[in-house]
C-alpha cells in the first residue's frame, strides 16, 4: 500500500494531525497499539488559559482558545458526539502568596481571572481559609469519547492499523520509507513518551512525567 504519510500514535496529537490531513486530502495510514494506559486516554482534558504558580496566561492563548473551540466543535459534528463543554476553574488559594499573585494579575489586566462576589459560598462543601479565584472561560474535553469515536471512524475508513509499531521493521531510504507492506514518503511520530526509547530520538532531553488522578465522590456537590 502506498500513502504520503505514516503516522505513529493515536493520542490527541495523532488524532488532530490525521483529522487535518483528511480535510486537506492527504493520504495516510495511522499505526497505533490500543494501550489503555496511554497518556491521552487518562488525561483530564482541561484547557486552562493560565499556567503555573505565577498565574501567567499561556503563550498565544487567545488564538489557541478560538482555534481549539472551532476544531473540537468540528470533530463533534464529524463524529456525532458531544466532547467539549465550557467551564470555570476554581482556584482555592493554598497560601497568602498565591492569593496575592492571583489578585496582582487581575490588577495588571486579564481576560480570564476573576474574584467571586461571595468568597464563602463553597464552605458548605469544602474547607478553605484564604478564598479562591475564578479562571474562565476554560474548557473540558471528554478525551475518551473523542479518541474512541475517532478511532472507530479511522477503522471504518481503513486508515488505522491496530498493532504495535516495531522500529526494527522500519526501512529508510533517501526518498521513501517502508514498513511491511506500507510505503510512504514521510513518517511522523506522535507516540509521546515512547520517543524516549527510540533510536532516533533517545538522545533528546526527554523529561518524562508521571500523572496521577484523584477521584472523589462528593454527594450533593453542585
């Protein structure tokens, strides 16, 4: 089989890339081993416009928020799912310094940071002493719903090989790559942390992260 591109990995990066390639009429095959513990599958899916302890707006956030909203809505229509909703992030201040950093950013001017009119309105449900701030708008993406639906579409379109990518089987030449029966002009890796063990990328300064989720059941929480 001959295609223009082979994509390795079907996390959020592989999903977005293959979606844009389909729109552009670019031929590809995606290879992905359906691991339950892949980073994208366990991600919380929060698009937060500010980052870090200094409450700094993310680089190019206004453009990114607009484009993110548009592409997720586009994917919802394409796949017949609901995976994106607007929400707010409540930032309960753990220290007086964090409260001061938040209020300073509001004073400097921010489109995303606000203080509540009633700081004690969550005391019925949560213990906190130093108040909280509001980050809005933020978005919550149902990553599992998106990846599952998109994967099903790729399978139906015969664009996904559900198998582990074996690097040793890859044959590179000057103007093409070959992998089994696949022949392509280009190969794009979207396989996240797996790159740290690849012979092509393992010399890069990877800094692997461990993620943890705390799932809490709180009856009556609005």
